[in-house]
C-alpha cells in the first residue's frame, strides 16, 4: 500500500481532495493519513510551560474538530491508517517535516482550478513542492475516468517521468496513455505522426512497457497549452515532471481541469 499524507482544511478544495482520494484508493490502495495545520500569529506571544501547553491543546482540539466535521460531511469510503495529524505552526514547514520524517510516498492536497496559470505556478514552485521528498498529487477535479496520461515533451527526461510515475502508479489498475506535447500556435489541435516524438517518446514507450504496463494509446499533439489542456480533461490524472516557469507544460497543466501528479 502507498503511504500517503492528505492535507485537509475546511474549504471546497479539501472537499474535492477528500472525494478524489477515496476514488483514487479504488485503483491505488492507499495507506492514508490525514493532516491539518493550525497557523496562528499568536503562537510566539504565548508564554511557556503549562500556559503554552494549554494554548496548544486548545488549538489542536480546534483543528481536530475541523477535520472531524470534514470527514463526517464527506463520509469518504476510504479507511484511515491512523488518527488525523494536527500540527501548529507554519503550514509548509510543518508538512515538510512530517513528509520527511514519516517517509511518505505521496502527498495530496486540493487546488481550485483558475484561469490564471501564474497562480498554479505559485503553488507548484512553493518551498513545499520544490523541497518535498515525495511526489505530490494536486487534486483539481473529481474525475471518474479509469485512464492516466503521462505528459511527455522534448524537455522531459523520460526515465524520470516513467520510473517515478510507476513508483506511485505501478501497482494501480489504471489504463495508461502517453501524450507527447509539441507547442505550436495552431487554430486547432493537430495530431502528428508518432515519429515526431523522436527518441524521447520512444524511450518513454520502452520504459513503460518494461515496467509491465500496456500502453493504451500514444499520441503526439501539436497546439497551444489551452488546446492540449482541454484534451487532457477526461483523464483521472496527468503525470508530469515538475515544470519550469516558462515551460509550455506548466501552462498546459495549469489550463487542464485534470488532477496533476508531479513526480521527481
């Protein structure tokens, strides 16, 4: 089972993430822990000893009530591996500490998709994402698809993409497609011959087959990030290496409503 940490807050993004995680568990058995961070500007102003402990107990109790409400509201069909983990302090620092010490294989959190790619990049370029010791799944939307897409491009190292994706999805029952993206300002999305994917695509296909997976479809797409992002909408998730700020893959992932698995 895949040891997983899911971050929950009392908001719509977390509601989506909870339901998505329950669906994901049907394809990838998860050893699931739920976490929440109570951030408080007052922490540094609290005294020491029993005063601080009393204050922290009160804050932790508030966080536990929040998670209990979310779990009761969503009533997800996915067993938890242990009690919810409540932390107090800086969200990113606390989560990074837990991910490192807990030796998790996957971190999941919700993200409400917007029309602003810069907002998406701000999230995936945060210290939490760039310093995470494990892969991160950005749950954008609840899709009931049984298909996953591996997003490839000339800038992608196929060995990293396939090996790290299979470390998460190798035991899953998803169907796999390889989508190779070539940027061009076309009026509409164009499907190219597979040879246009070059050696990068060939290596990705070879490695995925070597991992024991059947490739349902390989497609080379020429178009804009908006067009390719729309094409990816029917996948349960899209796996990608962490893109750079100016990468067309970043804009593609930002423009897609599909959930994103960022591997490294």
